[in-house]
């Protein structure tokens, strides 16, 4: 969830290592760079731009589909083909590969939104985080709340952070504690979890 990490860094709340953004590029990276660069320049007709609020298109059964950044990088055209055919995990993988190649922007957001619509809750959370740049937190907070209800750890961490700081919502530490308690689904080493624990310590867990 690199976009969420960037936002937390910007807020200077905790120091987060951007693993996804700065990890060594796997084999096949040069080919993926070429494919993604061409895709960004021509924009595929099957990929709508990210203009909807993720909360409005998130399926009730959204979850955490399997994904592989390395696998998508090694065979990016096939990965994008599966995304186009409706595979949520491949859309999410492709969005992360785009972030590593040309950083966060319209193309990664569009892929994250497609992943969201297909059932990847973390895709919804990433798009919502990108929308925070507008200064309107209505859609992001609605999205974080729904995605947290669907057990997306980063959504819970972001919602908890907003509740503690009063970002687009009234400050509410008790509610923040409840949502942050759901941030460790993938274990203590997950950065959503470590950030949540830092926030809980800040308000006295």
C-alpha cells in the first residue's frame, strides 16, 4: 500500500520505509517499463479513468485476492490481459508495477480502481488515498470505512489516523482504537499493523 505510506510520511506521523517503491526491480523490468510507458501514452480503451468514488463501486464481498508484483513485472502484457479479462489480483499487481515504473498517477489509479471494482479492497483504499490530494476527504473516509469493514488493514490504519487527527471527520479516539485493532490481519510485520500500533501508542492504547 505505497500510496498510504506516502500520505503518512507526508503527515510526518511515523517514518515508513517505502518497500514497494524502492525495492530492487525484478527480472523483466525493462520490458515492463516499455509496455507501461506505451500504455500511459496511448491509454487503453478498456480502462476508464479513476473518476468514481471507490466506495460507490466496492463489492460487498471485496477482499484480498492473490497478487504478484514480480510475476506481473516479468510478464506485464499477460498480466494486463488478465486484468482486462476481469482478474482483480492482476489489476492490483499491474497498478503496483506502474507505481514502481512511473510513480503514482492516473494510470496506477485507474488500475487500482478496476481492481477495486473487481473485488480487491486494497485497490479501493489506494484510490481513496490518491483522492486526498484534492483536500476533500468525504470520499476517502467513506472508502476507508467500507474497506476496513471488509478487513483491508491499510483502510483501517488510514481511517484510524483520520479519526485521531480529525481529518475530514470529528476526532474520536475510541472509534480509532476499534478500527486500528483490525489493522494487523497480516501480522505484526505488516506496515499497516506497525503504523496502527504507533497510532495506538500515540493516543494510549
